């Protein structure tokens, strides 16, 4: 009896008390009540009628099982629960085979043709219907409802009959003024923007109502829901408000049909608004480390005031405590209808779309409460109210009013003004849609990832590439926005729906890219690099070479990145990335700018390519260059052969001059083989953000790095896939370094290298490979420099390395000059320095002694810190070609 509709906690408690009252007076037990509903459904000849009753029975069983232990009925109730769920599944399958109407197929309600006496729709769009009057009913489409509320709010502020209207263009036929009119044939054309282009979808004039025909299943308007309205009052509101509800209902019906039916999961409001309006979607995550609250507020406030931006909010997974305290629902969208600045304070006005009173939001953050892995609040259906309270309306009277009469028909109680800081701490994301007309120039291409790309040894080597040309108009270069849209095919829409069903969303948010589940999950991403006009250098866009960028593959259908050109005229190379199980996936790529932009085919595949598979192990996952373990990262010797020769690498240091014709183009792509994300350095959480470097290293392992050594850099550390392209590079021998952002971020990867010349790629052995090794950990304290005993069984070659370490695996150690000394002891007990690491050094790789030959015996190793009394930890490692031992000197 408790379905997917939304009823507040107060109502839920009332109905539980009602059931318990029936049990107490002995008229009917909970189990009898379930059995009665179950039997009625089982004997019904209508699958559409039986399916919701099966679901209602299953919901009652889920409640009864909690009380079952007290009556010794646990196993019996679980058995009945499983049986009714099985029947519900079979009934739904029958409905799908014989009925093409999405809402009836889902067992939600019945179709009813709207009032034929409604006026022409073109007279309805100037009516002052406010966002707070629009409410969500039983359907899991909060993203759509919130989007429509936000669009209606924009229409109220900037639209009108003779002005732009965001929602009117989605319906056809239209009047000469461009506004929808009633169809004489009873059929309408719904015109969304999907898969990068305007589409058409035919719908009829029927809307979905509850099984008893009392209420719309989809969105509705508050002023039409109260039985307290007299017939005269209803006649007064019907000509405009009922017509507006009809028009919005048709838009909702068209969108839900496009998404696969009324039982489809939600998305997020920016995606739905992009489909309804064609405006560019953007997602701002409040809890990302690069979120800037001041800059975001100014940007969205300007856009909201100028009418170029529509905004909604989305919650993440909220704990039950936060849900109860705030009145918010997990993974749910809310429309923003105003941004307010008053006395130096900033506020956001939001709309609660639920269809019952009492769902009041109290958005002061509870102490110690944060977004967590909480449960979604139990929701009840309108149908359950009608069945349970059939003929008992008089029991709901209170002070002469019915429950429905308590509703605020103006919708004012659904508006809440919340401080900007509270919004940031409570909600998960800000969903934005931007008017494309704010840009002076735009261009679009349509393409696809083919089966060949998916079946390549490394798909990114053959991923679609495009060239973006930019020419500034005036002194201000502005920004270039790149909008990537993954197309949804018949199987793609099913994947879109499965993603939310598998995740258990109430109203899914397709932007949560870290979710698991979904058999046909698709991931997409966009990598952009700016080429130097000379063709000799490049720049990747991000927040810095040692910053972990969140530009990654996402399972959303939309990706938006913004780049800032460094020159008035520039050229960029775009790599369109994807991962998924679909053999062929189409996409649309659009570029927007205040300057002139153009998209063309990118550089073709290079003739020579190699792929190496590698692994970040506990020893080789060294982290970024600020960690002392960076030198342990996987490294490769890359040899670029000259065009005129067949031999090995030329030049002693990797890169002699070489004429222009001798220089080669090189592309390096690093791709992790795991979809898990690394939140830090903890083992077992995946590689996380990665980077690839090409340096002057003569094909040898690099232990310390300076900027002048870097030949090519993939830029910010990126998750899943990172790309480095060098347009022009002299033949020679180089060292290629791959690294994870944090040490001990474990997982396997593939490294692909493409080149216009013949190449060789070989792994470089780790330091001390093939040698005996001993490692000790120690610390400096007020007792002075520690001394260790190094013992060799016989004469051999040795060298030692001293490295400072941090107490944290996510933060590098502090800078402290250090030094190593190896002392020999004579028979009379005197000591003399045999070798040392040189002057004090603050290199993150530490201090290392040269490789020297020594006799067998014992030696003293002094671990020196520059400052007396320094406190800190270190790792000391001894390498030798003979057996050796390293221990503290007693």
C-alpha cells in the first residue's frame, strides 16, 4: 500500500497508527490486511490494476517483517513477501508486452483525455503561474520538475507573450507568434534538444491520472488540488491555470516518453533543462577542493540577474539524521528562484517540489552531521491513502477542515530563503544552464567512437581527435567552452535508466561519476591541449603540473570544460575519450567563444605505436615529484630513431638538433585499468590521478627532477586517462616517467606511445635492481645524529641512500638538508671517512653515496641532519653486490 509517491513523515505516522488501531480492536490483523489486498490483486483480470496492488502488498510486508519477531512470523512473512514480489515482476512483464503506454505499463495509473473546453494554449503562457505552484507527484522525475520550475521562474522575470519563452518552443502546433496552440487532431509534437540536435516526438492529448482518476500522476498546480474550491471557483481558475497545467503536463509526458516511460529514473536538472531549452549545462560541486565560493557566487549572480543562467540544486546521499533535521531528500533536485544580497549577506531562495504540506525545510546544519551513506526516507503513495481511507474522510476532519484543505494553495510555504553558506555545506551540487547566445561564435561537429576504437589494444591511441582554432576579437581573449554530449541510442536510454535503478536512486543524479553498477555503463571525457604556433611546445589546461585535476571520465551524458587561450590566435588539439561496453557510441562536440572558433579533423594516427602494460606496486607507486619516493615510479627508456637511419637512438643525451624534417611528433597516453578512485594513499582504492613526463634522462632512471629537464608533460594529474602530445621532438634517447599523485596508490595501467618515426620503448630497472638490499627506518631527535653498523661478508660494491619521510602519506616531508657519511674502522679503533654523499642536500630524493668498492667487514654509517636537535623520520637503504647487513650501532 506504500508506493513511490511522496508523503510527509506526519502522514506516514498517522497511517501506521491507523493500522495498529485496527489490529488492537481485533477487527483485522496486519497480515489479514495484506492478504486481502494480495487476494484481490491475484483474482483481478487486469494486470494494470493488479500490479500496483502487488507493490502495495510488498511494501506492507516490508513493514510487517520488522514486527514479525514479536509474533514468531518472520519466515512466513518473508516467504509471502518473496511470492508477491515475484508476481509483481511477472505482471509488469505482461504489461510491457501488451501495452505501449509508459505510465500504464509501469502500473502507475490510467490515461485520461483532458477537458476539450480548454482555451487555445497560446493564451496560457502569459498567466502568472509561479514556480512554487508547480508540484511533483508520484513520478520519480524531480530533476524535470525542478527544471520546469526554474524555467517558469525565468519566464516570469524575463519572458512573456511577446518575449522569449523557454518552454513554449517545445510544443507544436504553434500560433503565428510562436506559442503553442491546441491541436485539432488531438496529437502534439514534442521538440526537445537531444543528442546534439533538435528532435521531434509525437504524443497524444491524454495525461496520466491515478487509478481512481482523482489526481494527476505527473506534475500539477496547487490551485487545482483542493476539494474546498467551489464549482464557481473551479470555473474561474480552469480557463488559465488548468490550461497551463495541461500544457506543462504535455511537456512532461513528452520528456518521460523520451526517457523510456514514467517509471524511468531521474537525471539532474541541468541535463533535463539542456533537453528542454538547449542551454549549456554545467555542474559545480560544492565539496570539490577547487570550489571557490566567492567566484561562483559572483558568476551565477551576474548570470541570474542578466537572465543568462538558470539554476537548480541537488542533494547527494544524506544521512537519515540530516534528512530528518533539514527536511531534504537524498539525491533530489530543487529549483532556485532568486538570489538575494542583503546587508552584506547572501541568500538563495529555493522551492520544495513535494506535493504535501508539512514538508518544511529547516536548513541550519545540524552539529556534526554531514553528507553520508544514509537511507532515503520512506515515501508513501496517494493511492495508499485512497485505499486505506476509503469512506473514512470524516475521520480526517480537524477544526472543520480536511487534510487537503490545509494545503497552501499559493505555494508560498514551499519557498525557503537559505544562506549561501548553508547551501554550500548542505547540498552536493549546483546545476547551471547557460544561454548559448552569450557567445558571439560557436561551431558543432557530430562524430562517433567506432567498434575499431573499442577493439584496439589501447583505445585512446585511436580515439577521435579534433583541431580547434581560435581567433580573438579585440584585446579580451575570454574563454572557450567545450561541450561534449554522448548520444543515447535505444540501448543507451536503457543504460541511462539502469544506472539509476542499480544505484537505488530516488531521483538519480547522472553526474555522480563514482557510482558502481549498471551493465552498460558508458564513460566519456575530454582532453584539450594548446599547441604552440612554432609547433615546438604545448600547454595542457588545468590547475598546475602538481595539482590533482578532477577532469576525468564521467558516466554523465554531458561534459563541459572551459579553457583560457594564452594568445589572441591559437590552435588546440582535442581528444574525445570514452570507455564502455557499447560497440559504437555517437557524440556531439560544440565550441563556444566570444572570439571566432572553428572545429576540424585533428591530426591523423601516427604510423608507429607501442603499448606497454605496467603496474603501480607498493614499491613502485611513488607519488608526485614532491615525494621522496617519486624516483621509484615506473620509468621507460624511449628511443626515437631518425628518419634516415635504422639504428638505435642517436645523440648522446636524447635530442641533438636535427632539421625540421628530422623532428618527430610524439603522443603518450597513460590509461589506468581500474575504475576505482583513490581518495588518498590508502592501498586498494585504485591508482587515482596520474601523470606522464618525458625528460632528458639518457634512458636512465631519474632520481631528481628540475624544470629544465622536462621535454613533455601531460599537465595536471588526471584520473583514468592522461595524454601528453609533443608536436616536434628531435630524435634521441629519453626517459619517460609515469606517476600517480599519491604514493602507494595501487593498480595496473597501460602506456601507449605513438610517433611519426620508429621508436623503441623499454622499462628501466628500479634502483638497486639485482643487488642485495637492506632498509632501516629511524628518526632524528635531540640525541644527535643516529649511527648504523654496515656489515659485509666479503669485498664488494655498495652505495647507500638516505631519504626523509613524512608522517602523512598524502603530504610530502618538510625540507631539511641531510647528508650521509660512511666511516671505516681500523684495528686500533680509529675511524676515517671512506665515502659520503657530498654536501648537505635538500633534494626530495634524499642523499646518496656513489657506488664504491669496499673490503669485507664493518663500517659506521652516520645519518646527518643539518640542524642540531632536528626531529624527523627517515629511511636508510644500503645496496650491495654481496650480502650485507644494516642495523643500529649498539
